[in-house]
């Protein structure tokens, strides 16, 4: 790209797409906008906007799914609670890499972890009178924040940027003491900031979950991807950090999309604690005729939504989980490629005057991983995003993730070769020339 796209041309495209403010676009809108500009320009852009896997899907899953299809499972409805093999292998996988015991009956396949979170917040908002609000620890995955809005559920959020360590307790309790919070949702490692909550912070969250009787929805889409420590050996420490060590009020959300690059088949699992699965809620009994949390999750909410998750994809995920648990497939080793890409691209951003927004886990520098966040001088989100788009860089602004900071999220998955890094550097230099 020799020169930036004219501002008038950008605004014309925005008007065509009915976008009033580019800093308020969703991830998918941003992707469509970038694709339209790329087509207009006639040359490749630097795609940093969407978290698609950037490495091939696990071949073990592909083989298992092909075998399931050849056996005729495409014509058979899947059991909505999940096939026995998947439930058993997922339970063992969780023990191997998280060191938590969850009964196989509490492992429920979902259409990606997105369905797991949507179903969880819906059920949590209905199970105790007066507790009708979901609290988000942000920044976070922007689609998670839209789910309660679509469902008509109340929600609150705060940016954790200034509330790390012990100060997190007071911040959370300021919401919880009102008595209306049904559940708390966050991702760990964090999308988009890649910060990781410490054991101290997870203990605080677990303690408050017990004190105020709220459910913790812990999104583990990026399981074992804090590459500052090696969590690749099953059944050996260090394990993935989790709130499940500090409370029984939890649902863990795992995704095949990032762990095994199996995004196209939309397969994930909701992992409901043994105690929460069995807990009876009179409000659920009155509303749905079933009082038990786990049975409601499966037989009411999931069943009427999708009637279950792809039959053959369940066999794929089961095989991948089993191979990982038995040490035949090192998924963490495969994922380390993202850390390499993050390190190289961060250097390019820093060389061109950008700096990290969320740069620390309390005192420790954040890990290189799937995402990170950067800002440029004093540019606001709208001004920054417009200038980047004009210079061939597609990204999402931090305000769409519940962050109160200026900057963008950088996803490294589509930086797959040296040509991609060279192109990114050229686009960044063009941006610096444009804005000074």
C-alpha cells in the first residue's frame, strides 16, 4: 500500500454499511468492513481482528469425525447430554490439565463455548428470585457482553485494569452486596488483554462466590496458554489456574476452537461442578418443572435451543481430549506458535511507537499469546481505528470489550508467515506517517 485510503472513501463505505461510529463495531462488522476496504484497495490487509485459529485442526479429531460419519452418525440425533465417551474423556482431561474433579455427567457438549456461556447466563438469571443480573470482569470477549442484551437480561461490567490483587475484593463486593448478582463471567487467560488472574485473585472470587451465593462462569477458551509456565504434561503440575479450587459454584467453559483449532465444527463443553449440577432451585422447579441445575441446563435450555451438539464433532472432541490426556498429543506444544507470533508482532508495534495497554499481571509481565492490546500516543479509539483502517490494518477497539482504556486488540492468529509480518510493518509505518 503506497498511500492511505482517502478518509472520504472510508466514510462512504461506513455509510453503505450503516456504521455511524467505527469504534462501536462488533468483531464481525469490523471483519466485513475490513474485507470491503481490502477489496476496494485490491491488495491484502493485515488482519488482526478476529480470533480464528491460525494452525491446522488436530488430525486426531478429523480422523475420529470421519469414522463417526462413516458409521452413519450423521443421520442419528446426538444425545443432548453428550455421548458417554466424550463425557468420560473430558472428565479425565480436566483432571489431567486443571487438576479438578468433575463427574462425567456434569460435562455437557455445547455448540462452541458461546452456547455454553449463553445457556449459563440464561439459567443463572432465572434460578433465584431477585438475582437477575450478570456481572462481567472486563475487558472481555465482546460477544459475551452482547448475550444478556439479546436475552433481555440485566448486566453490569467493570474494567479490572485498576483493581488487581486485593483491591479486586472491594470492587467485586461493591456489586455483590446489592444482592442482585446471579453470576460473574470472565475469561482466563483474558481475551483481549491476555492478563491472567493470580491464585490470590481467584481465591478472592471464589470466597465471594461462596459468601454471596453467585455462580462463577469461567471461560477457559485459551486453556494452558499462559506460556510463562509449562502446563503441557498431563497429571503433573503446574496446572491451569481456576476458581474451581476455591468454590463449588462454577461452570467452566472449554472450547475446541482454540485448544485443538477445531473452530469450524463449533464444539465446546460446559463443565458444571458436581455440587452445582445436583443443586435444587425452587424457582426453576416452579418455572420449568425441573429444579436441578444440571438437568435444567440439559433438558430445558439446551434441548429447546439446538437439540444437542453435532454428533460426529462430539466423537472428534472426545478423541482429541483422550489423546491429550494419554500424552499422545501435546496440544500445548502446538499452541506455542501463537507466542512466537505475538513476540514478533509486538516488536513491530513497539518499534513504530505503540505500547502495551494491559502490560502486567500485577508485577509480572504478561505472557506472549493469542491476543494483546496496544495504544498509540493519545489517540482515542475512533481516531485510532479509522487511521489504522485507512492504512490497511483491521483490528477491534478496546471499548467494545468493556475496557475503559484507549487502544486496540491484536490477534496474532492470521500472522502466519514472514510476508504477513513484512506487510504489517509496512502498514504500521504508513500509519505513523499519516498520524505523526
